[in-house]
C-alpha cells in the first residue's frame, strides 16, 4: 500500500469507504458481502511489521465479483475511478460537508464515520 498516511485511522477508514463506494458503483448494487480485513506480518531480522489490507467475499464459494477484478487489472482501477467520480459530483460538496450517505458514508462503516473523510480520499485518489 502507499505511504504511511494511509495507515492512520482516517486514512485507512476513508480508503476502505472509497473502495466500498467504488465496488457499489461498479457492480450496481449491494456489495456488503465484500469485506476488508487488515493483517500484519513480522519482517525477518527486524522489529518492523508489514501491513496488508485484504478484500474478501464473505459468501461461501464467492459471487464472482473478486474473480472479475483479479482477472482484469483495469477493472480494479475502474472501481477507484468510479468512487472518485461519485465523490467529485456528490451534492454534499455544495453543502461544505466532508461526505454523506450518498457518497462515502455507508451503514456498514458507521462505526468509523468520525474517521472517514471524502476530501482526504478524493485527494489521494486524484494523485495516484
């Protein structure tokens, strides 16, 4: 994953929310069965740990969505582009809000709403 700002609470939860928004836009519907988890692994001969963000399908046998994203790398890029477009055009910007339930906030992320920033993820996605 990118730089150290990604792994802050705000950076991580904003990224996950943007990913879920993009998945929802890409697959046109309910994608709450696609979940994320973070894992850490120690680095050999060091006190450092390497962090990983995993996207997985919680339905046994899967739905095929992730297979589609893996087989064609441009599909995953499209997920992020669709999230970016949704955030750019959302009416919450006109109300000077940093996100809303029509764009980056979602029910399954409601516990992390205070750490979710549309502006932070939009800037990040625009620069990468």
